[in-house]
C-alpha cells in the first residue's frame, strides 16, 4: 500500500556489488505479493563478498542457483555470499499472505526455509527457466506462472493479519502491542495467535522490525547520526534502550552499524576509483 514502510534492510546498499531492480506483481498476485526483486552480479576475477540483509517480516520465495526456496522471517540478518556470476529473482510476499501457500503456520519456517519443490510442483523447471532468461520480464513471468498455478484463497484470518501488519507499517507511532491491540480491536492474546499462524513472528517483534529497520536506514544515510535524537523520534525513553533493541534486531550496535556502512562504502569507492581514476 502506498506510503507504508517496507523494510529494505540491505546492509550498505550503496556499496553492494550487485544490481537490484524491483518489479510490481500482476493484478492477480497483488493480494499476496509486495513486489518481485531481480539481482544480477558479475564478480569473475574478483573476490566474493558476503552480503547481509536485516531481518524483516516478509517470506521471500527465491529462484537462484544456490538459494531456491521459501525463506521465512528471521531474527538474525540473512547472509549470502555474492561471488562469481549469477542472476535470479525473488518474490517478496506481503507479511501474513504466505500461510495460504505454505499450508501450515508460518512460524514453521520462521528463521528457516523450505525447498521450493516441497511447495510447488514444477519449481525445478522454473528455476532453470530463470537461469536461462534473457531479461527481467522472462524471470517475472516464470515465477508468476508457478504461483498462479497454486493461487489459494486468502482466509478472513489471513486478511486480518495482513491488515494488522500494514497498520504497523503505516503508523510509526505504534510502539507497543497494547497500542496495536487498541488500533485493531483485537486482544493481545488474539494478536499473538494470529501473528504466529500467519506472520511467523510475535507482534512485539513485528513492531521492533519496522522501528529498527527505519533506524538503520537513517543511520546509513546520515553522515553524523544523532543517536539520542533518533531514539527519541522512534519513541524510546532513553538511548540505552534503543541501543539494546537495535542490537537485538540488526546484530550491531548503532555506532557499529554506522561504521560498517562507512567502511564498506569507502572500500567500494577505492575499488571503483583506484588512485582517483575511473576504471
């Protein structure tokens, strides 16, 4: 939905050694999918690099040579070694929508994954089609045909879960489960059950993910982040509490995260412009 926060979470995207393009889903898949994302890289003759992505609530279905599966929401950064040359596509589901495809509680794959062939007949052929694709359109079409062949009906509970997450995404002022309960009209216990079944995380964690992904984006974008001001803006009573929560979601303290982004960006610039010259 327009204006809602969608955590991107790529650590130091400005220095990444791949290209990333996002594509909207077809109208038939909009109830389920936020967007498709296509990655390409060519590091032949150069060292590989580990890329980290901060935790988020989305289930991502991916079609890559070394990562073909449905990856659930996690509590640790997702890490992937970018090396050699490759391309592929991922489908980012709206939090709450993948339960219909999974056939079980999303908490089953929280912090883990399931092979595509366990969920979608013919997934192996689609992964091969993606590898042989000459453009983004072919990859998107192959992935969507697979999903549309199984497209289930969203239950009322799934719609409620999707709307609850989108309430968090649209309203940064929601910082506690009690506030989400008041806003949605659902009891805190009902929210706990709903999120475990359809989102794969607790509602408290869902709120934290949006708050701290927003903080990470600001820290990465600002030359000299004001951590006390940022903590206040995000609704924290003190900077120490903010620092603890930031570390719990991202794996780094705010100052460490800022330094990581600056160092990687400087290294990327030196690689692209050794001695100040374009190569």
